[in-house]
């Protein structure tokens, strides 16, 4: 028996399935057959919907302050130079293979 390829479902589809599960008109087995999903996946989406439903009606999350990227880019550049220097020194000393 071959495995089915991994599927990615849209948020709209997930919401539709979760709402159908919350309504309770059909059993979990019926929903799983209808939407061609595993029952555990339906339960997980239902739980996620119930946990995050309040955020739909709440205020938007506060935006984080924009991060100044210049110091971060400078640090990345410094660490890259140090790494290259140390790698070269270890290769010359014979402590690191040059085939990396």
C-alpha cells in the first residue's frame, strides 16, 4: 500500500471543517469521510478554532517596535569574518580538513 502524498489545506478549508465539527450535526467519523481527513486532524483543527476564536473579535495585537537592522548586520559580518579567519587558521595548522 503506497502512502498518499502530504497535503496542505487552505485556512478556509480548515475553518470549514472545524465549524462543521463544532456544529455537531454529524459524527466525527462522518466528517472524516466527508472531508477525506483523519478524525484526529479534525479534532486538532476544532481545538485550534476554539482556542483562537476570541482573537477574531479582539483588538489587533500590538505591533512590535521596528528593529534597527544595522547593528545586527554588522554583527553578522563580524562573526563571518572571525569564522573565516579561524577556519583558515585551523586548516593551515592541520587541525581541520580543507575538504569541508
